[in-house]
């Protein structure tokens, strides 16, 4: 009976791969299920006995038994002692779709390309690079090893047990503001000098989501957006995807050159100005108080919006942080983007937008479309951490560590590079701006560094006719790692310089 119709179908159908980790009985059972779903095996069909199946597939009989047991456990077959194994049709079966190819198991080989055209986005080209290097330099991200894992698990568990959480899931459209919105509002009023209410803010998954929503509200095709020279590649992609025309503004020791805007642009010709006032990205320059006032005045006069991205406000080492421009905005010209919980694990950090109520009302519509569910557990936990002062305590604790790493980096740069680089130690933040002199090829530097187990991603390299610099993020490296990285960077630099 090895040549019966069902047996011949099994020969065509089942094609397993012994080299992969998935067990053979699972591979085979999935393909039999596929045949039932597509109508190749109808209800009541008797399947080969386990001894015949083992001969057909050249497998051990125990494996054949496991195949049928798996099918029976999912309700696809019924095993009747002394009679055989019969195909069933589960009540919630899907519509029958017959494959057009001879071997129906080929339906598992998913197509690499679409059979229809679609619009590719030039502006959203991936910046992801893969590496096997042990060490890496990023653009200024925190150290996940400082995250309080054990405390965090307790906080998370406690948040999940709150009875109020179920109420929020069951009643997502309550008129009153959530505890999290109120706590976040209070926190920002205390730490950033705001005088806002919950209707002046929304929380998002990230700063990038915040900026995407804002750009959808503000920008029409060919609207002019001004950014600092060099600027943030991620924000530029978001603006360009929204249809903006980007123009760059010089950045000097006092930050964005506001006088340049007056001289080169007309009233009503600018849609918005994107600025990292606290620390310019990537140069870490702080926008001076005088220029902040000039920019606020100019925004009112010219009728453009200011998007103030305060990506690392919490990481201040010396003195107190300069308050955001948005805290002094009486005319509703500033949209403020920020982050909360950067001392926590990334999935529990949150972005937020602060703006006049009418814009926030529209932003909520976009947020509802993009992220209707949100993360109630995250909000519950963060609201409690804010209320109990844990967010502030963690931030202050980590700042001490980051300050030590900052000082260690500056010491090793002086030791290993001396006059070959120019840098200024910023008053805060988790990155410094390193300029090489004489200029070298940064592409070659990255290639030589990777040979020495040090990865320099292209997103931190800045090179044109006037610039040869790296945005060196150090927050994720401890003091021992910083010295190792600087040594490797110097070795790579010497190879490029002498080549």
C-alpha cells in the first residue's frame, strides 16, 4: 500500500530539514495540517499507519507516532485504536486555499519580493550597521547596566497588581486625566520651570514618535524647516518624509546663529526651526540666553514655530540646567519635546510633547491612530516612581557615575591624543564633540578601528570640507572600558595618519 493516493501525497507533501533546530515531528505535522487546510486531505480520510509512515518518510516509528499525537492534540486527526488515524475538520477551520505549485509544502517558502509595485522612501534609508566588534562608540546613550533590575521587577509587579489598572483597561475613554498625566505634568513644572496643565501635554513611545506626530501637524509639501549645521540625522529624515525642505543654519560657540535667520530669510517663509537649545546635536553647544530670547522674538515676528528638542536635559553635571525656551514662551510659539526615565530600561522610557492646548488636542488624534492601546503598566509604574521620588533619585545617582566617566574620558583624551584633537568638555550630556587635526579620513578611521575590535557607526562621523569630527558617546562605557576604547582609537588614528 505504499503507492496509495494518500501515501503518494505524503511523499510530495512532507519535506523536512534535519539541519534546523525545529523537531522533525513538528515540521511534518505542520505540513500535514497545511494539506488539510488546503483541502488535499478531506474529513474522514484514513492516514497511513505509523509503521507505513515511518517507511515513507524514512524516520523512526516513534517519530511517526509523535507526528500523529501532535495532530491529534490540535484536533486535526482522530486516532481510533485498531482502526486507524482519521482526518477531522476543526470547527474554526479557515477557507480552503489550494496551492498552485506541485509540491504544496513550497507554500512555506515565503516570497522575497512583492508581485506589485509600491513607493519606496528615499528619506528613510536604514542607518543600521552590524558588527562583531567587542567595543562600540554611540552618540550618547545611557548605560543599561545601571538599570536597577531587581527594584524594577518589584515596581513592575506592584504596578500590574493595582486594581485601578483593570479599570483603565475597561474604561479607556474617561473624561478625567490619568494619574500619570497629572504626575508627569507636576514633574515637568517642578524640574523644567513650566506652568502647564495635563491638557498641554501628551506622552509617546519616544522622541522620534513625538517629532513624527508634530511634523504631520505642522509641515506641508515644500515647507521650509531650519536646522543647525550638521544637525540630527533622525530628525532630518522625519522632516523630509513629511515633505519639508531643509535649510541649515550656522552653529557657533553660542549655539544656533539667530542673526543668520534674519539676514537670509523673509517673514512667513519659514514653517519651523528645529533646535536642541540645551545641547546642540551633535556639537553639544548650548544656545545662549540672549539668543534664546532673540529666537522667541523672531518666531513671533516671522510667524514660525520652534521645535525645541531637549533630548538630554536630565544629564547636567555642572551647575543647574538652563530652563527650556518653552518655559519662557508667552506667545505659544514653542513645541517642546523631551524624554522621561532615561535611567530606566529603554522600553520603559517615554517621550512627551508640551505645547498649547489646541495643538495637543490635534496631536492626540494622531497618537490615537498610531498607538491607541498605549502602555498602561508603564504609565502606572512611572506615575508611582515620580510620586515617590524614585525617578529623581535614580537620575541623581546615575549623574554622579556619568560625571566620573566624563572626567575619565577627558583625562584619557589628553593623555593619548593631546593636540591631535580639539574638544571642549560640555557641562553635561553623555557625548563630547571631538575634532581631529590634522584632518583624516573618518571612513578609514572606522575601518581600522573595527579591525581592532572597536566599532564606529557612520551616524557619529561628521566630515565635509570644514569638519572632521566624531560625536563620542561615553555613557555606556565604564572607566576601564573608556581607556581601552581610547587606546584602540589612537592606534587606528596613527595607522590612518601614517598611511
